[in-house]
């Protein structure tokens, strides 16, 4: 697609290009006069930058508005950002499914696809399922693989900056997997790998329950929960990418192991068996005594885990997500318990995006990369330092 500078390596021209392109993306087919007013740059500078952007394929001259010629004679030239000049992918690699979202360079969703995968599938089989889902999605949308400018991936585990999974106990063969490197062989474009809870936190801030909040905690409320946090609008990974791994708090010996929390039979549950877990929630809603006791244990554990982050980070908002069903019933008890334990109880809300949160956050990761590399936009929420 080319660089924004149209071949001119000067810093000033790159800055001007970023300013003009930013203005083009935010406006509806502006004229040169409009761009001069918005950017504060001189008309010759804006005109030169626009011509350079047209050469890169990022900008195109827009058609005159209907009736404009008749009213005013020859209309002023209008321009628009070509969001269709490239495409982005957001992929969730989960225990039970592979999901992918496709967007244009403006982040507008174009299509999606998903397929189930067995929780016991080895790493190679899971990655092959990723390739299958992506191929199906691109074929259906009529998008060439060469059009992809960046791919974001959300996956369980502690993820290093290069996309290697340092520790991933939820998926077989995931610990030590060079996930980013493996996927780059398939896509031949930048691949950004992120922990799934972190990706979901970014998604809720972008399009979900946290669009008005910059200090948030997102909790993937499984039996062994994980969390992602935004501080001042930026994703907080911690020094080694392990921030938010609250599922390990039971190792302190102060809470029951996750597998026993929602058991109504004395036999440990499989933490990845969402249907089994949802059944316990359903029984509790129907008044089953053992199930209600199990759900109470789950809520107490969740409060313990969430309170640890709330006390450390003081977020404005805690968003609860994870299972597709059953979590709405934990909100009021969670609010009440956090009010007891926390010095300043945060707002608590249910995820708006539901099971689409991880893939949506992965897509935002790809969009941030494109904005950072091609548009020289600062202040993205996912950029690694």
C-alpha cells in the first residue's frame, strides 16, 4: 500500500500527511478548503499531501454531490479516505471455537466466521482450524489474502511481545508456542497476539460497556478467571504480560480450587465445560438448593478475585463477561460484596459484546497497528511500549 509520505522521507511531510489523513478519515468527503481549515496547514501543503496520498492508494477523489454542479457551476474537488484500500482481521483462538472478524481500514465490520474446535485438539490442529476459518471468511467476502494489512489474535495465556505464549494451560501444547511466528507464515503481514481477557477489555472500551470509561477491569468470569485492565485508556499488561492473571489467586490457599466451586455432586467440574457450568446456573435459578450453594461459592470466589484488582487499580468500571448465559445473575451480589470489601466500589456491568468480545478486541489491535504504522496516530490503547 506504500507509506504515507509518497516517497518523501522528511519528518515534516510525514507529520503533515498524518494530520491531513486524520482529517480525511474524520470528515465526509471534504474539499481542499475544508482540509485547510481543519488542519491549519497552507493550501499548497494540503494539496501536495493529498496528491501524495492519492498516489499511495489511501485517498481518492470523491464524486460531486448530487445537484452541486447545477447549483454552483464547477464543483470543488472532494476527497475521501479509501477504507477499502486494505483489510484487517480479528481472530479469537479459544478452547471451544475459532472466530474471525473482517473489517476495512476504518474498522467497519464486513463479515465474520467461526467454527467449533475440540478443547483437547493439539496446537497444530487448532492452528489449521484458524487457517480454515480465515480462508472461508475471505472467500465469502471476496477479499484477497494480499489485501490484509494486519491481523490481531486473542488467545488464552501469558503472551510475550513477539507473540510467544509463555504460559498457556487452557489449550494443549500452548505453553512455549511461538504463536505469532506461526501465524505470520500464513498471513505475510503483521500479526499481533494478545491475551484474550486483554483483548476483551479493549473491545468493551471500543464498542461495548466501557466506551465512556478509561479506567476499567474486564473479567472473563470462568471457573479460573482472567482479567484485562485499561489504565488511563491504555492497556496494562504488566512487566511480563501476566497482569490480570487472577485465576492463580487460589494458589494462595485462601479459596477452594476452581474445579470444586460449582460442583453439586462432589466431583470436580471441567473448567472448560461451559455447558456443564451453565447448567448449574440454570438449576440455581430454578431454586435447586445445592446449585444455589455452588453459585454462592462461585460469587464469593469472583468477589475475592475482582476485589484484588479493584483495590490495586481503583477502576471506574468492572465489566463481567465470559459465558454466554448465566452471568447476569451475579451482578447484584457482586456489587453488594464489592461495596463491603472495596474502599471505593466501582460500577459493575455485564459485557455488551458477549462472546464476540475477544475477536472484536483482536480486530481493534490490528486497527491500532495500522493507525500507528501507516497513519502515525499516537495514543492507541493497545500499542506495546
